[in-house]
């Protein structure tokens, strides 16, 4: 079986400062995201990589041309309507709004902040797959250590579930904070170990990470690598992963649609 590397990005409003009591307008949240997105897409284009962007329809509705152009080379999936609030109708409404903007079908969903959600509701809204499980323990966020670690079909909803990747056995999370805060050679080694075991790797990051974040009063472990420093580190990650498999969108990996 051909190994696949799934780079996924939560394309959302940069509302993270609000969690730490820092005021930031909705307009400026989107500006920061767009600055980071431009740097990120340049990197992906340079390396001929197709990725999956879980996009809030709130961001997309005020950046229609950006998201439509993004959909030419990348998969657009739903990240609900807003990153800060949720109601059940957001499932179908965000899907419809993104499809109108891009002119393409939206197959996948990821719940903001990986909050629990009824999988039957996701399936009923018309999605083929979900990537809302981080099967590990994140203190203060969630304890999914005993969730299934690999791709499976949810029996209750018949929805394809593709959890984000964690290392085998100890389930060390391979998410964005790990990438930023542990030595790159150790992170890369765990990624390679995981793809050898699972035949695929599902990583997630945020476009706003690629903007300069030093001016924001947020924890150092979040902003200590951002902007150009993060871009350089990310390109080294891409280079290190290239030898392990081919980059792919989630829908293409699942055989739902062709490339990208």
C-alpha cells in the first residue's frame, strides 16, 4: 500500500487571543489568518503539495476570492461556520456556503477545538468523512486516549472517521504544538514511525501560525515559532517527509474524489 501524507490546516479566524483575555476584532482575526495563509500557500505551491483546508464559512464569506482560488489546488472541507460558536444548523449551512463559494462539493468536516459532536448529525448534514478526533490526552481540553487511533467507519452513522495522527503505543500527539515545541529531528522521527505503522499520516496546523505573532500577549509555547521561523521549519518537515510517501488531500486518499 502506498504511504500517504495528509497535511491539513484549520482555516479559521485567529480568535485564540480571546482565550487569554486579549482583545482582537473579528476583522483583524481574519487579517492575521490571511497573512499566514499567503505565506503557507506559497510554500505548498513551491513543493507541489495538495492539502486539505478545514475552513470556517465565516472566514470564507469575507474572503471569497481567496478561498475559491485555494480550492483550485487544495481540498476545501468544513470547519463549521464560526470557530468561536456552534449550533447544529452550522453543519449543513457551512457546507452549503463553502460549496457556493468554491463551486465544488465539500466532503469533510472537522469540529472546532475537537469538541464532541454527534456523528449521526454530521452524516445527516451530507458529509462523507469526519476528522474531529485527536486520539490522545490533552490536559484541559479532552481525554481521547482510548478512542480508535486509526481510520475507521463509525458504526452508528456509517461516517468515515479519520483521526489526526498520534504515535503508536504511547499516543504522543503529532499536532501543531508538538511540531513547534520539540526538536524537529525527534518530531520527524515520530512521524516516520507512525507512517510506517499506519501507512498514512494525518497532521494538522493553522494558517495563522505562519503570521508573525510576537506582538500578541499569548503563551510563548504558542508564539515562539511563527512567521518566517515557522515557515523555515515547516519546509524542513516537508523535505523530511517526502521520502516516506506522497502528499494527498483527505478526499483523494479516501477515494472519494480524484486529485487534488
